C-alpha cells in the first residue's frame, strides 16, 4: 500500500500559490468588469480555462512544466491550487461588481459627507434635521438684516436626506432660505455634525419686484373670503365695470399682515418614498387671510388700475383654478419612470457657452431642461437659443441613467 507523499503535496501547494497570483488577478478583474458594466457573470468553465492557460505561461517561467514534475503529486496539487484560486478570485470579483455603485466617479469619492457619529439623529425616513449655530450673519453690501428675520432663522430647522454630500446640502439649504424667506442671497456652511452657519441678505424691494412690466398693483377695500392667498385670481365688481387680476397681497382688518412671513409645515414621505428621487422636506405653505373686511392688492392693466382707484369699495369673487396642471404633468412623467434633478453647470463643463438647441440636449442625453436659475433671473422652459453659462442651476427631467450621465457632463 503506497503512502501519500505529504512533502510533495506541500511543495505543490507552495508552487501552486506562486503560479496562481497572476491568473487569479486576471480572473478577479474579468469577474468584476463584466458584472459592473454588463451585470453578466462569466461562466466558471471559461475562467478555469483562461486561468489554466495563464498559469501555464507563468508556470513555464518558473519551470513548472517539467514533465517529471507534471506527473508527480507536486504538479497535480499545484494545478488544483491554481484552478481553485482562479475560481475563488472570479467569485470575489463578481461580488464586488455587484456591490459597487454604478457610475462611481472620482467626484463622488471626493465629496465630503456628514459624520457617522450623528446616526442617532437620523429618523426612520433617512433624514436629518439641520439646525443653525451661532449668530445669523448679514452679507456685506446688502441692506442690514432685521432682528425679526434673524430670530426666525435662528429658531428654524430643515430636514434633508442624510446620504447627500455636504456641498449638496449647502446648495439645497441656500435655495430653501431664498425661497421661504424671500431673500436675495444666502450663504450656508455645514460641518460634519450637521450644524449650519448662515449668512443672508434681504430683498431690496418688496411689492415692486412682484409686479411684471406693463402691470400695476392697486389696493381696494373689500370683503375677503377666508383663505385668500397670493397668486389667487380674483374679480372686483366695480360700479361701472369688473376688473380681474392676480392677488399679490391681502390683509383682513382684524388680522396681522403675514404676507412676508413664510409658514413651513413638515411633510413626511410616504411608505414607498424609497423608490423615488424626489425629496420630501419642509415646504412653505402660502399665507392666507382669516376672512372679513380687509384690503386686497391686485395686478391689473393701467386702465383697470385707474378704475379701481376711483372706487372706495368693491365686492370680490375668487375664481376656481381647477386642477393644478403642473402636478398632473409631474405625475404623468413619474409614471413613465422619469425623475427630476437639479444640477449646476460647472466652469469646466463642455456645456458652458453652448446653446441648448445647438448641442441638442434632448437627443444627445435624453433629458429635458425645464427651467434654469441665474443670480439675477429665472428662465422657465428655456428655448433652443438659450445659452448655458457657468453657475447656471438647471432643473432637468429624464430617466435615472440619463440623469446620471448628464450630471457627469455638467460637472
């Protein structure tokens, strides 16, 4: 009865591990690349065949193809070790390709995120509340900030997704502050603990910036229905005629004017919110009247404004706006698998200086630009002649993969 040559087997394991380094590395790369880019797993038989061929090359360089060695326990053991190492490396590469996020870029790796020490502050919806620290500063070159605005900002807080980079959190909070508090400028710095240092600048003008060219804003005493808010369409019944316009402000006689005070309410995301890219955060609620006698300010033409000024009192009727078409459009787009994203055009982007129509964004990137915002203007539904500039904030819609591709182009 022949005994098992333990020494030869140990030598075979040693030589197999040496010869398996290169083919195992190649098998790992093949498994990772195919799984990451195509979501396809390479068959194990193909990996074994390739690993054996590569092992023959590396083994030949180390003298392992000696006929006497190949027919011994040492050679058989070395071949088995090489093949098992290739199969194991291929499976590990396949697992890594499955777990690695798609479209991973160096930009996403460099972006700083919130510290993991604040995990206890994350709610069940994966959101964290950002609170201001220190004094609310005023931005140099703008009018001084009122004590009332400072107090409201100091006591406010805002919810955002915890997985967002700090730079994105700062940009979103700045946008929220400009919208909710009607600020002309806002600067936010958030640390790793989720604490925000805020500097803001108030609007230089009040009512005048809401009046478009060719329109006039006039006020008249009337009986206000409960719930009148800025943006409602109303008709005044004057003694000689009727005037229809958009409400820009309203105040009941026995109520405090809250037309410039943002009121926020927190909307919690639904249970299926994990499947959407839309953020569920604190959103401002329009200020409304309590009803009764008061004053209303309408936007109307110059001729209608003269008629309103001549009257002392006029009954008012609010028109039905019906269904909000913008929300219906959003629902239709989302039902087809589209998502919305807000992106900033970087200074090094190839889009800078190009017109939307010239680069054919819809055909090239399969996304549509719904609006863009610049420091001094906002453009809704920009046409093909609109030129993109560095720093433009564009609101786009498209499929998730198309949005990720377009995000890389704008960076």
